[in-house]
């Protein structure tokens, strides 16, 4: 009798509408947790009253909020976030539009398994305005990057990238919407592959087994 596939545990972090979270939930629901290789076990946020948390609650998932302003220092917030995530014993942590930079304590626990997306082809155009910066530079192609988080800003090892053409008529909003479509598909695909196959990091190279 074949062994049952191991279903990896995902904690997803959100700061806003949660469309990447929804893409993950939809994919897992469509094929089942065993086929996908993972299940979302909790959703965390850095603010209250956002649609990302509402999506989690509609899906029957536990949620938690750790707001920076509730702590005396950023390090205390970082430690509290790490504790909250660790309580759900995740195999992977997924930033699905989580807009806070984590610190040393979080990375000490989850480094090498904290997945993030960025709306540009890293190492080009890191930081908060990747779409705007690519347009301003006159890039003809841009896209999105799925990467592991390290202690820099969008500097962690790259897992996968998707390319989006920049059109002459694009403004920041139109281009960002097309990037988001590719980003959602890529994130769902990458998280599933990591969960099913495992990975190792060799220097800057991510090898999915």
C-alpha cells in the first residue's frame, strides 16, 4: 500500500486584500491538499479589518494580528510575530502581500523557508516601487520574482520569475495589474512545488528536488 503524501503546513501573512492568499486557497480546494502537497493552517496580519483576514475567516482558518504599534520596539514586534507563526508549526511561511520587513528573530526561525513575491525581475528594481521604477527607467520587460526572504530588501535567493512585457500605453496601475496576474499563478505553482518536492539553497541558487 502506497504511503500517503505528506501535506506541508503553510502559514500565510497578509497586509491587504489577500488576492494571493485566495489564489492559494482556490488551488488547494480545487485539487485537494494531498495533490497540492500543502494546506494553509493559519493566516496572520499586521493590521486589523482587512479583506485578507476576512478571506481567511470565510475559509474557516484561524487568524492572528500583530501590529507594530502595539510593541515598544520593532524587535519586540518581530519576536511576537515569530512566536505567533511558530505556534502553527509551519513548514513554509508565505508572504502574500505582507508589507512589513521582518527582523532577526523571525529570520532565525524561518530563514530559508519564508517565501515572498516582488513585482519586478530582481535584482532589478527592488524596494517598494518596483513597478514605478521599471516604467521610469524605460524597461521593455519587467515581471515578478518569487524568492526567499533574507535580511536585505528583496535580496534573498530567487526561486522563480515570470516575465511581463511593458506596453507603450502602460501606466503604473495597468502594468501592476498584469504583473499581479502572473505573480498569483507563479506563487501558487512555486509553493506547491516546494511543498511536494522539498528544496535546498546552495549559495544564491535554489534547487527544488
